[in-house]
């Protein structure tokens, strides 16, 4: 009786060891795939923090970065490494990786031994049990776990990309709000100088209480403007702080005084829709899900391919552009030879997944176009402010000062002009902020960073 | 500089040919030349080349229109046209005028002369010429719509009448008058007496007063301004762009002033007493004249004052409205006299780099040379032997000197005062004590702003360097 048991046991143990060797349980390996995908899209290196040593090294790195005013790239780096929520997400890859490893293992064999003494009889029973069902379903479980790992890899990469882009936006908002506060203070200073001068004039008997009340009222309102701008700057900064995952002393980081200047020229992008379809993680995830569905349903005999973008929507043709479907820009998935049992359900499930890919792809293409148009339009607005409005404001200021020199204009006119200048500067900051936000939107929509400005632009883009 | 341009050659030929055809019987060939004048300096008096003799006048910063005698008729040719007039060095104005200048050239004739004046219109709208104060046939009075149709652009009209009585007159459009006079269309007219010894003087200056509203930094008058003009001119010039009037000690001098602004001008002469010897109506009988140092010239009026230049020196001659002796100024600038700028100035300077406190001690800018808008004159300026004259607008100087030549109108330079005849700073010389300065009864000191020294001295030129360079 003993020999068959020991044969079975040997088989089970050796099989278990064999399978266990196939799947690693190192979480880094899974995460590295996510990090690489995110790096390609955002230019940011994400890192898994495994030990206290890792964490200490990171804190030291952050401290170094925070010594200078926080640039956008530094902010993004800190966010990708330091944000606790993001770090938690990184471990999902590890979990999925472990699941794959687990799926490749059988439950440990069971050994039983019992001995019963009583009434002069002794009964001894020995047993060895192995998970036969587990053994039979192992390939399926492995495949599903591997798919979940792929999905998780994409999801973690998407999470990094999302967080990075949100951090870029938060940084732009925070710096712009800070700059707006500076100019709100300038308006208030001009109003302050006006009302102080009017107070002195009233003191000297040269102006009336009405004159003074008018100037003071304006000053008071300008003060409210500063309070509002201050609140907005604080809120924007806190939002950025949350994105960075900073607290305590590190939350006292310095921000640059101004947004980066407008590039000399906007980025010229060709084939943005193609880029979006090949780069965007949501498109990739939808496609992977459809393929997975096919595999789950055991669909193998492909009859033809279908371009999911042609499902229910005719491709746009643009004059002078090559027809924009086909392999390069299209998204093709196989169509199967339906037959046999349970066909109807399998077909429905698969066709549903095709529809979902098409929906994601159509949105991606539209978002890419909208993102690019928005980017170009906001560039034009910001350039208009830089090249037209601000030089004119400067000229007005110069001319007003010349008139003051000739006693043709009063100091109050100088100060009123200073206030109006601040208004134009405020609008310019808004336009510049909108441009940088539009750039992030465009990068999000096409799933990659824009090429760096050409070398001649570098003087305009200190950041 | 006067030059003569032929109306039948050059760029003007087309317009002239068209205009000349309207001169009907006279024919194109008989249209006299239209001399033009390109300088704003005072031209020498134009001695008569024919006809009855007379003593020519001097148009301050202006000139007299040459004429030709044709069959016993004095023929003149006026061309109404856009001109650029220098108000003073550093400022040009786009005006309308006659024969290259505003005001137009002075027309000089003799009592009893038959006069024929061709008027060519090179303006973009119709015009006419009214011979202000002349006794003439009604149809020659130049009132558009009332006595004649307007002279359309490109057309030439002819006026003809006898200068019936001696006196001082003006000419100006009576068509779209408001715009055309705001643009500087006007001229002087003198009818000399038949007997050149009658009313004879040694020097006879003529001038028209006009006013303009030219925004600092611009060139063309705002023709819709009714009262708030910023440039008050003598012959479309402002001080320091006005030449001095020169007289030899003991000369009998006449100054004829016509007012074509929209307000009155109390004309004041320093160092002399004068009599109003003539109006637009003619000569004032000797028995009706009384001595004055200021005479008011009302709107549309003419006054001829006479005096003996018996006091050597440089004597101010000006409208006594103080804002008429200023160039463009900011009428809405609040008074800053006595306003303490401590602290406030720094605040303003932070916002407006280059800002400098002005006006807190008064309006004087002293010798500050501040950068101004383009084509703008300093509000008050003019370099004299003792510093800045702080004048502008309707201001010039009568320079009386011994031993000048009869026809010498050149600037003799600044007066050299005999020793001990110039006001000076009292420095407590000798044992003489300063006499007491009694105060008005119940006088209270004006409140001085805290922390402000009552130091009214002008800032020295050295202090200004920083400001000049921005």
C-alpha cells in the first residue's frame, strides 16, 4: 500500500517545484514594465520604495530638489516618487505579479495519519492528498493571472501618467496664482499711493473729503482683490502640495516667481491622431481587453480583420491628407469564425468588446484634435498678449510719464495707468497659464510629451 | 525766404489751368504769380516797387505779399492751402493757411488803390475770403451763401474793390469759418494813408492773435475745441519761437494787434506808456486817446498802439492772461503746492520708474530738461541772460537800443544793464539793517505740511541728472 502513495507524493512535489520556478514573485519586475510605459509618455522615472533606506534616500533627494524654487520637472519628479497614493498603486503591480506566481502553483499536498487503539484493536491510517482540480485548471488560472498582470501594468502606468499630468497642471495653476497675487498687490500699491497722495492733498487743503473718499474707496476694493488673489494662490499651492505628497517642512517649498515664457514657436505636430492611437494607454487597454475576451472565449479561427474605427462611423477625409484609416491609423482586431455551441453568447461578448475599443479610439482621436487646436489657439492668444497688448501698455506708460514730465498729466493719471497695466499683465498671465495648461491637455490627449523646443527657443524657456 | 512759383508750370499747373479758366475775360496768362514763403522768421519790410509810396510794415515772424500793377490795378494772388507751420523750434503744426504759411501774408495797399485779389482754393473743401473791416461792394464781402458761392477746391475766384480808407484790417474765410479759422486761416491787411507822412512812425509791427488746441504729441489742431485752447499764438508762433521787436532809442513805434481767437487779450507792454491810435474803424482822434500800459483787444477787434521807445532795455510784451503766456499744459492737473510727498513718492516710484515729484513747491520746473511727448513744447521756457524766462504763448520782447540803424530789425542780443541798475540779492552789506517787514493785521501763517521744510529754492541742475537719463 505504501509504494503507490509515495509515487504520487513524489510526482506532486516535483511538479509543484517545477511550476513554482516558472513565475517570479519579485514585485519590481512587474512595476518596471509600468514605469517604462509611463516614462515613455511622461519622461518621468517612477520608482518603488521597498525599504527605509529607499525612503531615506528619496527624502534626501527631495530636500535637494526643494532647495531651489520648484521647477515643473522637479515637481513632477517628486510627485512620481513621493506621492503615497501613487506608491500604493505601484504595489498593485506587485500584487498582480504575485498572483501570477500563485496561479502557477498547486496547493501543497496533504498528508494524513491516524491511529486508533481500543478494545484490543489498533487501526492505523495514512493518506496523501493532492489538488487534482487545481492541477487541471492551472493553465487557465495562469493565463487569467497573466492577463490581470498585463492590465495592472497598464493601469499603473496610466495612474502615473494621470498623476504626472495632474501635477503639471497643479504646478502651472500654483505659479500663475502666485504671479496673479503679485500683480494684485501692484494694483493695491498703486491704489495705496493714490489714496495716500490724496490724503496729503486733503491735509494741505488742496483736495476735498469727496476726492479722498473716492480714492480711498478704490484702495479698499483693491485690498479685497489682494485678499481674494491670496486665497486663490494658497488654494492652488495646497493642491500642488497634495499632488506632491509633501507635508511638514517639505511643504514650505518655494515656487518660481513667474511662469515659463512662451516658446518662440508652437510645436508642429503631424499625425496627432495616429500618435494618440498608438500611444494612449486607454486605447491599448481596450485593445488588450478585447484580445483577452477572444482568448477567454477560446476564439482562435480568425476569418478576417475588422477595423474597429469603421464600426458605425465613416472615416473623415481631409483635403491633401492621405486617407486616415488603414493599418497605420486604424485599429484592427480579428473577427472569428463563429460556429459550434454557445456561439450566440460568445459572439455578443466579443462584439461588445469591439464596440468598446471603437468608442475609446474615436474619443482618443477627437481629444487629440481638440487638444491640438486648443494648444495652437492658446498659443496665439498668449503671443497676442506678449507681442501686442503688453508692448502697447508699455508705450502708454512711457507716453503718460512724458506727459507727467511736461505737467500735462497728474500723478493720479500715472497711478491709474499703473493699475490698468496690472490688468493687462494679469490677462497676459492668464493667457500664458492657459497655454501651458493646453500643452498638458494636448500631451494627455496624444499620450506623449511634446518635443522639446528647438535650440533657438531655449532663451525663451528658462524652465 | 520768399520765392516765386509760376502757376502755369510744375505740379500746380493742372489745378491752376482749371482755376484760371474761371477768371474769365482776364485769361489764364494774366493770373499773377502766387509767391510762397517757407520760413517762419520775420521777413524784412517790403518796400513798394510801384504805385503810391508808403512806409511798409513788419509782420512779426511773417511776411508781406508781393503784388503786380496791371492797368492801374494792384493784383495779388492768394492760395488757400494746407501748410506746416513751426510754432517754435521743436514743434510743427499741420495748419491751413495761404501761400505756404499761417497766418497768410500781409497785404499792404494805399488808400484809394484799386485792388484785385485772385484766390485759388487748394483746400479739400470750399472757402471764401472776407475782407474784415473794408468798406466795399456787398458782393465782394466774401460771405459764403450770402454774398457769393463758396470757392470750390481747385477753383480760383477774383475779388476787386477800392481800398477806400486808411487803416488796419484782417482777412479770413467766411466759409466753414469755425473749422477754417481753427486751422489757422487768416491774414493781415494794412491800407496806408495817401500821404506817407500822415501817421508816420519809424517802426510799424503787425500781428494777429490766434489760438489752437493741439494735443501734446500730435500735430493737427482739434478744430472742435470752443474755449479750452492750449496754444495761444502771435502770428501762429509761440514764445520762445517769437522774434523780438526791435526799436532804436527814440523811435516812434506802432504795434497793430488783431484778435481772431475766441477770447479777449489784454495786451501789455513793459517800460512804456502807449496810446491806442487806431481801431478796425480807423484812426482815433488825438483828443480821444489816453495813455495806457495794457489795452484789451476783444474778439474780432484790431488795436494799433503807438509810443516812443524812450527806455533802453529788454521789455516784455505779452497778453496779460497768464495762461496765454504758457505753452500746452495739463488743465486737469490738480494743485500739489504744499503737498508732502514723503513716503508717497517712493511708493509711486516703485510703480512708475522715472517718476519724480513735481509741483509740490509750485509750478516752476526751473531748469529741468524733462523728456516730453513728441512735438510738444515745454509749458514755460526761454533762456534769458538771468535764466529761464518761464514763458510761452503770447509773449515776446521789445528791445530798445541806442544807435540802431534805421532799417535794422536784427536781434541786438540781451540788454547790457548799466551798473547798479539790476535787482540783486541783499546780502546784508554795510551796517544797514534790513527794514522791518510788518505783517498784515490778524495774519495767520498758512499751515505747512509736517516734516516739510519751507524751502522754495529750485532744485539745482545737478539734482536733475538722474532724471534726464531715463
